[in-house]
């Protein structure tokens, strides 16, 4: 059985013209659950910043995210 390849970043659902995503937009773009999204943020695997109570993830941080995650699982 062939492993499922990650889609290229252009195939992911990223809102056009956006500089940052909310946590909900991030998890929807990568089809991950809320718990995993917050775990990735807490562990520093995805950089983010806060404005008040809201958490934002720069889109630039997500460009190589699938490659970084694939590389870290091979250790």
C-alpha cells in the first residue's frame, strides 16, 4: 500500500490575501482536530502570536509546515 502524500500548500484551503489564520482556519486548512492544533502551537511546532485572547498563525509559517512535520516523523 502506498502512503498518502501530503497535498502541496497551493492545494490547501488558505484564504486568499490573508497574512494570518485563526486557529480554526489553521485546523480546517490542514484537516486536523482542535486538540492537535493547540498541541502543535503549545509544542512550538507552529509559531503563533496573540492579540488579546485570540491566537493567530502567520501564513508564511505554514508554507513548509507539511514538509517539517514529515521530516520530524522520520526520526
